[in-house]
DNA sequence: ACCTGAACACCGTTCAAGT
DNA sequence: ACCTGAACACCGTTCAAGT
């Protein structure tokens, strides 16, 4: 829900929780996790660091509010006029892409245990699992497995995005493939074997392949 | 491999990378992720903060060295005279328990993309996937899915351990179950439904159930 | 070669003082 | 009620000086 005007040009408006969170997201997207600082944020909002504390309890709350806002935006797409597997794939890709756009939420999602963003994803997954006809006593396990896989890939993806800019992705994969191919044949026989596959690897399709793998395991539950 | 003597009583010995990493692990286990400080570490080693930098490049290197050491210890158990599924479960539980004992490695594992600890786990999983008879072109996906699931649960577990001491685990689950059961019936129909399951929930068995789910999906690949 | 510890450039957070 | 910005108590890291 980004409004038209953003950043310093809003200098005149009064401070508000909404504006603070918005500016925090910008800072996180632009300067990375390390870039979110109360001083930097205050400067962007043309105020002092102390002012922020009147609207927000502290850095943790600010981070989870920012995560909430982003995940919310990522989940409001698509009504469920599709089959359950398709809906699950769409849901999973929504989270995947959101993390791709905002790597910092990968780290953040993991830190919020039963908190709202994760719970919302869990609920959506669970409904589709139910629609899939999974027996009652296996639904929790199925939804959890999907969620954990999604979060696991998300975290990994966030780390990669942090380490390697998108534009260098191909070079990076080639370099990694070369490294893997040169590993000790005794200790890393398997990894050497699959090194080639890394070269034309696409994170997104590989991610979906994993989802499908779990879906096929879920199908076997019936 | 922890030696008999630990901590301050070693004050006489010269500083070494090994001793520093050992002390760092102690500090992380005792005081949590926030407890690892160059000043605290220096005090424990009866020296100044600057001395540590002669043996270790910085905090990041220190954290990954500590993670390496712990994961190494967790993986040297059990030779593979079992069936592949059993070996995979044992491997997964080894990582799970290591994270349970040292919650900070959960966070740390995610931060080391193609780094050694993750790669070692990947290799082990891959070998078993291969032994399972998975076709060549699906082995990467299968091993990756297992790894991501394991890391996803691990992260989650680390967060829980951070938030809730082990002794309060049962109380915490009951409270969570109560919260879930009181969620809005429209927005959280599924979550409400499975709330009961949380009460006698066991993280470890639930974790293995997820592994089995993925294994059954892998079995369908053949 | 290795260690010391003061110093530098940061943090998050607080709080008296202002409007 | 809301904002200001100096001040506090920390960080990781550096570096001249010592042995």
C-alpha cells in the first residue's frame, strides 16, 4: 500500500506509526538490515531519534511491524478459485517473492514464532491442506512441513540475496559450481556429482519442485 | 571435543584460536547470542579485546568457527549400517538436537550459504538420497528439500528456545493452544481446529513426521 | 610473534527540557 | 500530547605501545 509520496518530501507531515514503519521499510530495502538505525531513520523523518520512541516501543517492534506490513501486502493477492495444489504453490511463491524483494523479512519471519505473519501463512496453507482431503490427524503435520520448508528456503534465499547482488547471480552460480566440482572426491562425492546442476539452476523453479515433492508426500497420506 | 578443563582455570595457557572458539561457545550457550562480546570474551580469557583479533578476523569468523565446531561434533555419530530412511532420520535428528542444545547455531546455519557446515549436511543427505534409488535428475531437489526443511524447523526451534526456557515448554504450549482456540473463527478457522493438537505436541516427533512426509514424496519419484 | 588496553566510531535507548 | 537532542551505557574494531 505504498502511497505516492515517500521519504523526505513528506517532511512537513506529523510523525505517525505508519510513516515510521514506511520509512523503516524503505531503509531496510535500500540499505539492508544494517542500515536500519534510529539515527538514520530520524534523519529521514527530519526529527530526533527520541521522537520515534513515542510511536514505537523499540527496534524489535519496528522490525516486526515492518515485516507484518510487507507480508500483508504479499498475501492479499489471488482468490482461491483454483485447485488446492495450485493455491499452495501460489501462496508459497508469494512468500518466496516477498523475501526476494525484501531479503530482511527472511530473517525476521524466523524470529516471530507464533506471531501474526507466520500464523497467517500457516492458516492459508492449512485450509488448502484440508481442501486436499488430508485426514484430520495429519493436517497439522502437513501444513507445518510446508511452512517449515517455505521458511527454510526463504532464509536461505535471504542470505544469498544479502551475499550476492541479483545481477551477479549467474556468475555466482558458475563459481559455486566450479568450487563444488573441485571438492574432495571422497568427502563430497555426492555434492561433486550434482555440481553441474547448479549452473543452470533457477531458485524459483527449484523451490516449486520442493513444494511439489512435499505435496506428493501429502497425497500419499490419504 | 571439549577437554576436561574449561574457562577461567585455563588462565595460564597461551591464547589460541581453539581456546577462543571454545570460550565463545561457552559464552553463547550460557549467555545467549547477545552474550558473545569481545569484551566478555576477553575477560573470560583474561586478556584484552584486541588480543582476540590476532587469532580471529572478527565476530563473523568467530561465529562460524563456533558453528563449525558444534556441527562437526553432532555429525560424527553413527556409521551408515542402517537403511537410507533410518540414516536420514538419524542425521536430521542430529542437527535438530544440536540446535536444541545450542540455539544460536540455528541462526548461524542460515547465515552460511554454501559454507562448510551446511554443505556437510547436504552431502550426507545426498548420499542417502542416492542410496534410496532416486533418479539422477531428482537427487538435487530431494536433498535440497530435506535440507531446507531441516533448517526451517531448526530456525523455528532456535527461536522458541530463545523465547521459552525448556522447563516452561508445557505451560507455553498450553497457553499457545488456548490463544489459538480463541482466534477469530472466520479468519483462523483452520488454526483453531488444530489448536488442540498443540497441547500434547512433541517437537521432536513432529519434526520426524515431517521428514517422513518428505521421504514419502521422495519415494514417489521412482 | 604475540599481547595490552585506551581510543574511535558507532549503536539502542532514555530523559530532561521544550512546544 | 508530542517532539528535541544531548547523554548514557554499551558495541566491534583499530592501533600505538609494550614484551
